[in-house]
């Protein structure tokens, strides 16, 4: 019988065969276009190779550094921006802490229910740590 680590390593080997490589290097187009079945579900204890993508609660997370997933540090936890970078798409969704977004994308601010659009920022909004209503330099109210 295989150990948990061996099963996880087998999963990563299978993942790499599907994609050819796990090194996505933060390439947004590639990450957003990855079919869900090619991104393993984040589970506590899994070994996540550097520059790979996992899923958690329906969101893809790019992992620039290697890590071992820990139950008390899920990908959507604040303060984990060095380990997990969320990627979704341009569709209107609730704002997500540290999410990658592009100019023109909209997000709903759960604090006030308003929708905001990203503007006046480089291609990557790297410091997306504050809700739109607290960051008027990068977000403008749309409704």
C-alpha cells in the first residue's frame, strides 16, 4: 500500500503528463485557460511544486513557490500571497483578496454591494490587498 506522500507524488506526475509541465510561471492566459480537470484539488498535506496551479473552492491558485498544503493555511487565507495567487476571469464576481485582475475587469465589493472596475494600473494588479472601495487609485465605481 502506498503512503499518502507517494499517492500525492503520483498525482503530480500524472498532472505533469497531462500538461507537459507544471511550470506555468504565472502566465495568466495559460492559467485561465487550463481545464479544471488538469488542476488538482488543494488538499491538506499535498506537496505543491513551485510554479504550479491547484484549485480550491472553484478558484485556480498559482503557486510561485513550492509548499506543503496545511489545513490551517488554505489558499484563500489572508497573508498567504507569497504562496497562493488566485486567478479567475473577467466575469463579474465578488472581490477576492490578492486576486490577479486586469484593466477593465469588474468585481463586486461585498462591503457595500457596489461593482467596481479596474483602471489606471499595469497589466497585473499585484497589490490587490484592499477592497475596491478602499483603493480608488486602481478601482472606480461602476454601479
